[in-house]
C-alpha cells in the first residue's frame, strides 16, 4: 500500500493532532533506520581501512636501524693529539649506512658530517622515528697505552640487551683486535634513553698504537662496517623470531 493512501486512511480515524504525532514518530523511525544503514554500510568499512590499530601498524612496519656516529663538531671524543674519535666513528658509520642501503634495510644516521649533536637529540631522533635497533659507534681510550681491544656495551635492564651484545661481539671479535667481550653499562645515556634495543660499540683504543693503526685504515673501517651489519642482521632476525614466538603463545 502506498504511503499517502495509508496516511489518508489513518487520518479518517484519527484527530488532526494524533495524525501529526503519528507522522513525527514515523519520520523519527525512518531517520533512525537510515542512520543505522549509513553507519553499517559506510562508516565501518572506512574505519577498517584507516585505523587497524597502532600495534598492528608497528608490527607491519619494516625494521629501522639508527646508526649513531659518536661525538662530532665541538665534541671530538677521545684523541691522541693527532686524530680524534669523531674522525673515525663517522667514516665507519657511513660505510655501515652504505651496506644497509645495499641490503635494502631502512636506516638513519644521527649525524652525517662533523656536527655536534647532543645525546638528548640523538635519542630523541631514534625514538621519534620509532627505530627498531640503535647502534652507537665509538672508540676507546685509556691512560695506559697498552690497553687495547674491541668490546660491546649494553643496558643490563633491557630484556634483549645481553643477547644482542653477544651477537654483535661475535662478529666484531673477528676483526683481529683483542676481544674484550661484552660489558653491561646501565648508566650510559643513549642506552638508557632509547626506547628500542640499543648497543654501544667501543671499537679499539685510540690510545693504543696498534689499534690506532687499524682504526685509521680505510680497509679496516670497511671490514668493521661489514661485521657490524652482520651483527645487525642477526639481531633483527633473532628478535623478530622471538617476538613472533611470543605472539603465537599469547
């Protein structure tokens, strides 16, 4: 039956006031019905497309490695009067960047030239970019020139800190420097303030003649970068596998 016929039939039986009331109720019902259809057919698909959830987005995001060349600019780092730490950490870091790019592993550097970058800004960049792994590259120094070797430091309060450090050190110890193994350093700023797994590498002693000879060699710097990237790859793979197993258990 057509709507106008229905209303005409009802109007013969109802007063004018009741008819108006009926029309208002019917109109409200139709509007509510159309609203429900609109929400189900349009709004829900848009919601599904645009906001699957922050955790889901994070899980699907490719890994991002943050490379942190120690010191820079007015902060030279360790030195021996002829060369400073900042002059060694940058070329190694740039070589790491080059290899990561070749392997299509997303990465960023906290500095790309001889610029002073505060510790706060280094960690802020890593956190804002939601890095997956933070690698800070440094050189050691000591008053005793006989001190030498290569080591990896980590935050012992990090769930993956020690295991990540062992992986990285297993690669670095092949470079021919004395293996000083891994060292927990809970008070290092960049290890404490980064919101992702992080390591700080102490690659040789500038204060040691033999280590310095290696550190200033472009060939050694390239070999060092290769081993750092191997460590990065294994850490990313190991952590991803562990995360997947944990998720499947949940």
